[in-house]
C-alpha cells in the first residue's frame, strides 16, 4: 500500500459564487482566487509534492460571456508576469496542459516565455489545465493514433498520445465549491485517485484546509483494485 503523494490535481471552483455572495463582480472572485493558488503552491513545496495540476479554464469555459473570457486571458497574462520570477526562485517549473489551438497568440507568447524561464526548475512541476477537456484529450490522442495507422494498442502505450504522458496520474484530486462531480477533468488519469470534496469556495481555500486534506490522504488505504 503506497502513501506517497506525488501529484495533486485541483478543480478550483467557486470564484464567481464567492464574488456574488459579496455583491462583487465575478472578476474580483477570480483575482482573489489567485491568492489561494499561491498558498497551495507554497504548501506543495513544503510537503515535497512534485506535480500540481490546477483546472484553470475548461474547453466549455470558452462559451462564457466574451467579457469574462477576455478578462481571464488578461488576468493570466498579468499573473504570469508577476509570479514567474518568484516561482523560478522557488524551483517551480511552469507548463500548461490542454488544447492550445484556441488560446490567443498574446497569451501563447507569454506561456512560452514562462516555460522557458522555468525550464531548469525541478522542485515542483506546476501545470495549468487551460483550454482543457478530459474527453477532448482522449479524442486528440485517438486522432494521433489513427494517423499512425496502428492496428492495436495497450493502455500503457496509449498514454504517450495524451497531452503530458510523462506526468504520473494524480494521487489526490480536490474539488472546492461544494459540487460533487469531476466536470470533464483528467478522465483518463483518475481511476484510482483519492477524491476530496469541500464546501469551501476557491478564494477561501487556503493552506490549513489543504494541509488537513494531505494528512487525511496519509490515513487512507489505497488498494488500486487489489485486496490486502
């Protein structure tokens, strides 16, 4: 039975509701939510977690109001500019996972800059799941496979056709905001991932609650389909 915690994935839900409850515009919730990201990165470094994947923007989110989408694009650019120097000093390697075709060029350029700036970092691999959909990842993998005209394939061989085949499956998946569903996130990768749900809205999810979940993870028995 393994108790190692190498990869944490988080569905960061509740920014809009957090703002609405306070009579604020939705974009304020997104901005405050970025402060929670800083807390979670710090705790991940403290606990020696090697991979952190944050569900930042789904393929379905492109259907949101144009003004909100544009704000989120600009917010990510600003956060990259502000945070990458600090992440670099702390040994955090930055990358994204998702369908990059719809990402605007000005944001792609900033993402590529951030990846290059942190390419030598190795303490924590931070992935933003951006323009990401679990079904789309599988379909994209199948399309790559079809181009090779392969007759058959094993589960492990198929992994290399996914967006980030080198990244291990999450050990732990957290969803904030009170919803009890996966929302098309990492569908291929989570058959034996330990799931954690909390009523806490993302802007209020901070280090103490994250640490409490890490401690609970250490007490769970992970069987991976086997009997002990």
